[in-house]
C-alpha cells in the first residue's frame, strides 16, 4: 500500500513525513473518503474538526485533488509492525490525489505547521512533476 515514505529533516526536526500510496487500478477508495479520513486526523485546539481547504489542479493532463488542513495531528497509520506516528500539536497536512490512468496515487505530507509551510514549495513542485 505505501509505495514510499520520506522523512523531512527541517533543521534537526525529523517529525515531518511524506507518504506516497498506490493501491492499483480502481483501488484505494474515493477522493472524498481519503480526504475525510486524512482531515479527521487533525483537530482544532478545542477538539472540533479541523477546517479543510480543498482544491483541484492538473499536471501534464492528470487531474489532482488537493487538501490542506491545520490542527493537532493525532498521528495516523505507521508501517506494519511499527508504532503509530506520535501526535503533533500545531500541525499541518498537505494532501494530493493524482488520478492516473492506472489508478490514483496518494500523497500525504504531515508535520509541524512551520515545517510543512517551509516544504510547501517543494510539495507543489512534486505535484507539478507528475506525468503519465
């Protein structure tokens, strides 16, 4: 399921990560289900659901759904056999689902908000590089 996982070292802080998922053609769930699950992992300080900013873009003819959310990150799913990621206060999520001809590819960047803001340009460049 997890095609790749990258840790980001942001001035010695290694709590940010980019996970890339590919499940195969017609697998992995809908865009809506994934965005709902991802944003559900973040909560506002008062415990309510984090607001999500959604968007659409394309790269080389591939449609990409995007999402951005901020809040306290409750972790997520770790690699099989590994502990779940630790909770992160004042976190941010940048997510993207590229709808390719052989199935969707899912990109999920999470970590402290300041780190993710600093990595935003690189994440955008990654999305711009997607092609068939």
